[in-house]
């Protein structure tokens, strides 16, 4: 009887080790990349800047898109990557709006300070951004130029001031034509982000996470 029990235990151990091994070797990790700029004041409702107003999480000041990224990380266990520019953006709302508008008009793509060094480790990448002037913030164009998401599942999420995604999912697909860009992204009004964790979780569950 003891021999039978030992044999069963060995088989269970082998199965458990195999499953863990497959998960580690074949199941690549999740990355949550986001761009977010917390401001010192709430904006005036113009959807020129979609990450306007600030949030607090774990006692820290965070941007709305960053807060969404934290919710996704909590549910999926993915790695967090912040898209940072070498020249920080101003936190005063009017100054930020004017700078973002000027960058858009000139087609200026700010240089990034952060790089993804281990992109091959991930097969699923959530990409988050605020809506600035009814489109991507210009640093996102730099981000897409510097990173190749070919063959990866790319899942967009964003914050906005009333405009929704404004065609950025379709534009993302054009910028990354070899990626599998998920059409069912999630965008949330910047004024509602802090109370939307349940909606974020439901969205993730519908996507299979």
C-alpha cells in the first residue's frame, strides 16, 4: 500500500512540475506599458488633455492612465512599464495643453527616457495613454517607432475627457501592422477612473484574464 501511495505521489509531483515548467517556458509574461501625466489642477473639461486631474493611489499622486495601469496589473499580475520622456511635461494644466498642442502641430516626437529591454519575454502587451487633442500624445509615436510588437497581442486602454478612443485603436494597428491589436479596448472618462476597478476587471475577464 505504501508503495502505491509513493508511486501516486511521484506521479502527482511529476505532473505538477511539468505544468509549472510549461507555464514558465511556453507561457510568456504580460507587460503593461503606459504614458500618464498627473497635473496639479483639474482641467476645464476640454478633451485636449485626457489625463488631466490627479488621483491618489497608495498615498501617491498618480495620473488617471497610470491608475488604470495599476488596476490591470493587480488583476493580471503583469509587469509595469512607464513611458517617460527625457524632458518632463509641465504639470500646470494650461502650460501642458499649450505644449501638447504645439507638439501635435509640429509633428514633434519627444525623446523617451525609458526603454523596454526585454520585449521578447512578452506575448501580451497592454498599452495605455490619455487622449490629447483627440489623438495620441506625441510621445506615443516615439514609443511605437522604438518598439516592434510583431506577433504580440496588443491591448489598448485609455482615459479621455468625453471623446472616447477617437480612432487611436485603428491608428495603433497602422503603426504596428504585424501586431494583433485588440479591437475591444477599454477607455474611461478621466473623471470616473478611481471608481471603475470593477469595470476594468470585468473587461479583463471578458478578454480571458
